């Protein structure tokens, strides 16, 4: 193998940060998605089956990136989780009347036992 070919393959960028989100290569697949599957014990091959836009090489590269930057990525995921919870609570407060109306409609449409 020629050295220029080897150096090109070694310098691939498997994870990119785009608009504050980590993405796998040039795809729309988030690093978050793979990390959660990894934590659940899914194999890299299973991840490729779940995300056909990814290659096995990209999955392994992304997981290597995660493991090499685990503290940073775990903090990023934790911040995202807290932000999502905050948005959910705010939405629940803002839309409380609509939510109650939908719950009443759902309850009214259920067949009595």
C-alpha cells in the first residue's frame, strides 16, 4: 500500500460537530444515536443494520471517537438530556389547557368496561 493512500485513510473524520450537534461523517446520523445503542450493548454490525446510511468503518470510527472523548461526550449528552427535560416541562406548562382538553377527549372516547 502506498503511504499517501494510507495517510488519507488514517486522517478520515468520522465525527463532525455541525450546528452544535455531533454527526457521523457527512450523514445526518447523530453520534448520540450510536452512543445510546453502544451503551445498550448493540454490536457495530447491528448499528449498521439500524442505520444503513453508515458503513461499518464509520460506526467503528465514531465509537473510537466516543471512547477517546468519553467525558466530553457524556457531558454533552447530559446537557442535551437536561435541556430536553426543561423544554418538556416548559411545554407542559405552556400547553396545560390543550393537554387537559386532549386527555378529556381521549377519556371520553374510551369504551366503558
